[in-house]
């Protein structure tokens, strides 16, 4: 039986060209079609029938940077193509936009694009794997221990502040952190105003002021879980990784359901991975997410990339 050659369309920019991403993917045996991002059209992409489309958002269209991705998602000819999105940074707004477009494979640019190649290989591996293939077994074999975040995540801690979100953010984060039965009665305007001010400052990258707003708003018991998420994200943006980890641990402990716990475990893994010297711990967090929900964001790709990085480090 002849094996189908996988086709990858790269909407090229300076990053992909400098990283020679097309050449790296061709070395893996993939057929690669490279098109300048600003010249890409659905008709052109459909003519090559790609299995994966790799793209950044279009910086030349700041008012509608995800226009092309939305067009691709709405084109029946490209319905089976997986979109891999990469960018210099992926903030809350970008992530929300991607999730609304049902894009789950997204990456932050780095000096080595090898992680994108590994993610491509992992994607096709998951498609080609037998239905009874168990990724959990692969994870356990590598990890050498039960997949769990550890007892310290269930240890009682000091009472924390509480927060929730405006109605807009509540809807945006609905699939990231479930309310789990939180009382939806209107909260005091004072707490809502503090939270909205925090969001406004966060969007302007005024993180110290944002944190102050979230902390004041968090005194309302009805706003707790999503507040912890925003407080942790803000600390991470400020480079206060240990503080972010502590907040995400509390969020994990206090989330009433698997959806919420998966969200905080993912943020723990992402923060540990960002720190650079705690890859094994990051792997464990992502493995715990994967055990709960195999389709959670890009957790499968994060596991594959970290596994490769850890193996390389151990060989050094």
C-alpha cells in the first residue's frame, strides 16, 4: 500500500525564512509549498490540498489580523487542514481569538524552529496511530511514575483573595475555566469595576496596576477561580514566575471540576517551561493535563516537544 506524502503549506515571513523551516520539513520527507503570507489566498491553498497550514497572523492588517485564518476555517476545501499558528507572543486576547476559530496548535517563536517540526511529526503520528494506541503508556514509560501533579497541590494553604470576570470575559474563558456552579447573581459594582480596571491595565501591559485591580476585586467570593487565573497570568507577564506558580497551584486545588483543574495545570506547565530549567516538572504538569483531556489546547504537542528537549539534555 502506497503511503501518502503529507503536504504542508507554509505562509512564509521573515521568521520561517530565517529558520529555514521549509527545508527542515522537507528533510523529514514532507512536501512543502511556501507562499508569502501577504499573498496567500484560499484558492491558492486549496490547489495544493495541504494537510497542515503553518502561519502567523497578518501584521499588515492590524484591524483584522486573523482574517485569513477565518477564511481558511470557513472554506470547505480546506476543512481537513490543521492550522499551526505561531507568533512572537500569545497573550490572552490572541488565545481567545484562536480558540474561537478552533485553532488548537499554536506556538511562540524561538531561536530554534525545531519544536514546530516535532509538533508536525506528533500531529501525523497521532493521526496514523492505531485506535487502541495509548499515549498514556508512552507518557508513563518516559516519566517512570504515576501522572499526577503531586501532593503539594492538595496541601491546605493560606486563604487567598477571590475574583471572577466581566460578562464578556466570562464567556471568553468559558471553555478554559468552568464556573462549576458559581453564583451568577450580580456582584457589587465596586468589585466589578476593580476587575474591569485590571483587565484594561492588563491589555495596556500595565501589569502592576492590573494586579492591583485583580487583587481588590478578588475579595468577592463569587469571582474567585477566574481571578486566580488572571492574577497568575499577570505575575507571569511581570516575570514573577514563582508567584505565578503559587497562584496557579491554589487555582488547581480549588477548582471544582476537571475543566478548571486542567486549565491551571496547563498554566503551571507553561510557566515551568518558560523558566527554562524546570522541563521535567513542566512535562509532568502537561502529562497530567493530557491524562484528563487529550484534546486540551496544544498539550500533546507540548509533551512531544518537551520529551525531545529532555532527552537531548540527558544525552549532553
